[in-house]
C-alpha cells in the first residue's frame, strides 16, 4: 500500500500545503491543494520526497502554458516552490517598475478594487511583513472585522490567462534586466510581487535564479481542497472552526479572456 501511495504521488497527483504568502491573493498560507504530476511529463523531481538524483532527463515532456501555477525546485535546494508561469521558452522577458515586458510589449495590468485580506498575523504574514508593509492598508469594516485592503491589479498574458496580483510598494525586484528564456526553460513569478523569491531573485537570495529548467518542474496546481486559518489545536472542536469558508474546491487555473486570446 505504501508503494502504491508513493507511485500515485509521483506519477498522478499529490497534496500540497501553502507555507508562504508569495501567491497572495490567490493562495493563502494554510491552503491545501492538489497538484497533478503528469501535465508536463515526468523527471527526477516527480518522485516523492525528491529521492532521485538531479537529471536533465524528461519522459513524455510537455510545456506549461502562460498563467499556469506550477511546482518547481530551485537550483541549490530540494524544496518545492509554487509560482506562476509568465514566460515560455524563447520569450524575451524583463520587468520594469513592476510591470512585465514580454517580447518587447508591456503585459497589461488593470487596476482592480483593493482586495480584502483578513488580519490574520499567524497565517497571512511572513515575519513582520504585515506589520511593516500591510498595516497602512488596515481597515475596520462596519461589522467590526479588521481587513487589509491592498492595491490589486489584474494581469493578462498573451494567451488571455488572467489573474489578480498584489503590488503595493517599490522594491529592488520591480526591475529585472531583459533575458531570453532558453529552450526547455520557463520564467516564474509569485502573484504577491513584493514578497516573492522567484525567477527574479538569485539562488543565493532563496530565489529560483532566473529561468527554470523544465526538468525541475514537478507538476501543476489544480484546485484547493480545504484551508485552515492556523487556529487548529488538539481540541477536535477547533478542527472545524479553523476551516476557512469559501476556499474548498476553488480552481487554481487562470481565467481566460477570449477576446485577448484571439488578438
């Protein structure tokens, strides 16, 4: 039975836990989701617990699409990162003042109503991130709830893939010199642009160190199964009270703007 479980996790799908804020507002710390292992083929990273040595070999290889949320392993650590694909093999990509420039064209960023994030220090923040950066956006609603209303944009990639991002301050990774993504590589970024160690950040900075080889990509995020707000304890009563409402069975596939896709 153990071998069957390992095989299923390695070849078909596995559960995944969101440990950081880098994919806000679309994924929160405490989200549990399903990652399918087969959309892009299999490689050393497909195996559960990364028990295989690193290799460039891929079987039944495939390439992600713009907007896919994928699991990848950085070049110097055997950790799973979850980020969004914003650049494909052969693309020229740069970031200028927080905006992606893809093949010489700015990726549209439309201003959206500020999204409301719960004031949930244990689950929402990395260290002092909320205290230092999000506190200026704190509001108390009419019903007494405290939320952060943070600047939100809708980004739309060339295939029409559309999703929300958070970008609320100027920081070093807002600018990234243009590179050409090599064959067999993708460029990945977190949706919480000011708090994501992704392809813009060097491996020494806990980032992905530029374009990611596809053999280091372990699968595609499909949907959230359930989400916990961090208040779960040994008391069985907390197992239900800590569930976040409205998160279960949320799809993680980007919406597609058919108008943009056809242009």
